[in-house]
């Protein structure tokens, strides 16, 4: 293995088929067998994760349950158990933090660590990865494996961690860039969406090597933001600190199980999603000045509307907006069976930055009566259990929901 001269600063770990591996760890009867995790127990549902034994048959995240059975008749389905996966995530994080310097838990199955001393060399990083693999296997579970990547910054380390799966180890640095990732498509890179890929194509940037050679100032123009310059400089190996995330919104979405697809039940699921999103908004000390609702239907197509509003964190206020948008949808003709519901709180800012209202009257950063009620509900639920008090009728939906 080529010994790169650039010091490695970041180690990125990507757990392999994490949800399915956790299930195999908990139930030895599932080991070495094709397993898929589903959010909805129905042939029309999709797989949210698959073991490597299932992936060998072509089953992957997003494969419909019906198609997974066709591809792999012996496949075993298990319902998603998010709390279980979070517990294992924390257990893995605890092990990593005791054996190295854990700096970020990036997601339920991704971890970022800082490198120092001998581990900044390729040989030292390789030794550290071997030690961490052994520690996770012995202290958390032998079914839990990860792929690892090292680089001079978090972007290259993250990319390196995805190059050799499962259970691999790779490195990226100016010494092997861009050749080591030249085979990737632009939208294989973290942060390159379909829309950004189209924008790059319009700028005649068609592949990773061309993007790598791009003048960072030109990238700023393509992105229409300093983030473009940051991205290209990271790709070129510069060590640029991660900026604090500026929240654009809080959203919750649900793909509905068959029993929840009646429009009335879907509406009540939407109310539950509003409560979840507004609670997170208050937890972060923020207010939102826009509310949006998106509904998709079994028959195809969807409906989406948004309204601007007074910047608020009052659950009851946003539930009234939610009801008004559903009424608008209903007046266009009774909707058919609903496949998914998504609510979004946008135009987010800090409560401390909200101006007062002389007519209300409301002082700057002061909470309204409804917001104070919502905070009281949060405090009671935190003490006695989530959902002990809720705002009228709602329908909690089991399984995963997406956090925006």
C-alpha cells in the first residue's frame, strides 16, 4: 500500500448493513441468512435495510417487499426497531470513544474520529482501524462490522470509507486523487444532489476528475454559494473546519402502512407529525415562519401547499394551519388512498431574534400564551413519557419517520 505523505486527520467509520446486522446479533438464527428490515409489514412496503446475504440476491434499500421475495425466496423480514438500533449506535460510539477520539456521531451508522500522533500515518491508521474492529466485535457484537476511511479532511475520509465494503479500509489524499474516485458519478459524492449534478453539467463539469480540477472560485459561482468553493477545496485535500449547521427547516414525513391510508387517518397522522416537528423546533429554541404540507396518493401524483405565517413555535397554531391546508385539499375533491404525508416548518430563526409586536402586545423574544402552553406540555411529556399529553386527536404511526 502506497505510503501517502499528507498527514491523515480524520477517520470515518461506516457500519455495514447496520440495521440487519443488529438483528443478526440479537437473534443468532438470522446469522448468515438473507435478512431485510421493513418499515411497513406489507408487500407494497419497501426494505429500509438488507443484510449482505440479501444484497447478494439484488435486494437493497428501497426494494419493494414483493420484489425482495421474488429475488430471494428465502429472505427473512423483520420490522424496523429504531430504538434498538439507537441503543447499538450508542454502544458502538462508547467503544470507539474509549479506544480513540470520537468527535462526531454523524448518523445512526456513521462515526467520525480525529487522528493524532502515529495514527496520522497510513500504517498507524491501519493499526488503529484493526484495533477498533476487534473492540467493536468483542465489546458490542461479532456481527457488527464497519468499513473505514482516512483522509486529510472529513469529506475525503467519508468517501474513502465507502470505497471498500464490507469490512474494508481505504485512504484518500492528494497523492491518489482524483484517480482513486474517478469511477464515481458526480451524485455519488456527498452533498451532490440531482439538481446540483444538473447545474454542474450545464457548467460542463461531467465527471469527478473535472470537478477536482475546478478552480474553487468557479465552483462558488456554480453553487451560487461559498459552499461550492469549500466543497472543491475539501475534495482537493485542504483541511477546512466544519461550519455550524444553519437549520433551514424542521420536517417529519411518513410512508403510511395500509391501515393508515384512509384520508381521515392520514390527516390524524399529519397532526402527530406536526406535534413531533414543533417539539423539536422548541427544543432548539427556534421559531418558523412558514408551514408546508405534502400528500402523495396511491393512485399516483401528489398535492403540496405552503403558507407564510407569524414566526411561531406554538403547536396549536401550526395544527390550525395544518387543518386549513387539508380543508383546501378536500375542497378540490375527496382525496383517494394516501401513500405518504410530510409536514415542514420553514423560514426558521432563533426565538431570541424574533422582534416584538406592539399590537399583541409582545416583547422581543417573548413567548406567546400558546407557546408557553406548548413548552409546559413538553416539560410534562419529558417527565412522564412522550405523548402523555397531546393536542387533540392524532394517530401515531409505528416505524421510521424522516427527520428534516
